C-alpha cells in the first residue's frame, strides 16, 4: 500500500514537471515539413520564406520611392517647361483681353518694321560706283545712256539723278532746286510707315499701364467682396497688373530697337543722296562746259 502511494506521488510530480502542449513548440504541419511545388513547378523551401518576404518588401519600397521621384520630376517639368509654354501661361494669367491688345500692337508694329527694313535694304546700292558710271557716260556725251542707267537702277539715289538729268539743259541753279525738291519726296517715301511704328511704341506700354490699373481695381473689388485683406486676394489682381505692364514694356523696347535701326538706314541713304547730288551737279557742270 505504501509503495503504491509513493509510486502515485512520483507520477504526479513527473506529470507536473513536464511542459504542456501549449507551452511547447508546435509540431510542424505537413505543409511545413514538405516542399510543395507551385503551379510552375518551382519548389519553395521553408527556410527561404522570410528572405523572400523581405525582398518583396524592399522592392515595394524602392518602387514607391521611384514613383515619388518620377512624380516630382513631372511636376518640376510642368512648372518649368519650355519658353513657349511659360509665355503662354503668363499670357493667360495676365488677362487675355489686355494681353491680346498688347500682342496685336507687337504684331502690327513688327509688320511695319519688316516692311520698312526690306524696302530700305532693296533701296541701297553702291552709290560711288553708280555715280562713276553716270560721270563716264556724261563725259562721253551719252545723256540718254545715263538716263537709261538711272531708270534701270532702284533706289532714291538713282531717282534724284534721273530728275537731274531730265533738266540737264536748264541752269545749274534750277537743276539743284529740282534735285533738292525731289530728294525731299524720296525721304518722305523712305519714312513711310514710321509714324505707325512710333504709334505702336507709345501704345504698347500704355496698354500695359491700363492693365495695371484694371488689375488694381480687380484686387480692390475682390477685397471688398471678401471683406478681408488677404494676401491671396491681393496677389491675384497685382499679378495681372504686373504681367500686363511687363509685356507692354517689352513690346515697346523691341519695336524701339527696330525703329532705331530703320532710322539709321534712312540717315545712311539720305547721306548717299546728298553726296550723289553734289557729284551729279559737278558732272553736269563739266558736261555743259
């Protein structure tokens, strides 16, 4: 009896000292002990599962970073853009109504400038060589040949020489008067259209300043409507005002540059006309003698 009691006590102590099933490590299941193959026939080992999950996490993180960088690059490209896109955006932001007027002044002014530059460029000739040919024909007594040369040559220099040769039988004072009068006509032809260029030079900044005033009025109207002086409200009207002013001044500067170039060409042609007129009078005086 005593031995049975002792054996039962020892068994209870042994059972108490053994860990329960919940405290022990769970036995591997069939899916963990075996190496199942996927549908493609690749075997996935149990020891590679943590590494594969870490790799997938790293790849996902890198893809997210690349996407964010690509989005930032696209936003930067959109914010920067080409010069054409920037001008187009500023044109729209500066109130298309006033910006269209400024652009119209630029287009019309450039049209007149280009027309004058082409006309004056075609009117330029080698005046010294031309007058040498006239003098040689007059020295030979070939007045009709000199007139034909003037008719076949473009430009104001040839025109005033032709007018002088038409009155070659008259006194030198009368010839000088005819050349001077016709020279004034040629100068007026060369300056044709310059009045419109000056008009657009004056109108372009005026339209810009008008846009400035309109932008200020818009800003105050928005302040009155909102009942609060907010930087965002004021900035919109001020932006319109400044953009129109900038474009108006830029148009005026561009047209002024072309206008000064045109004036320089007119002055050079006028100097050639005066020099040629003096040479022609000397040739005619020699022919009369």
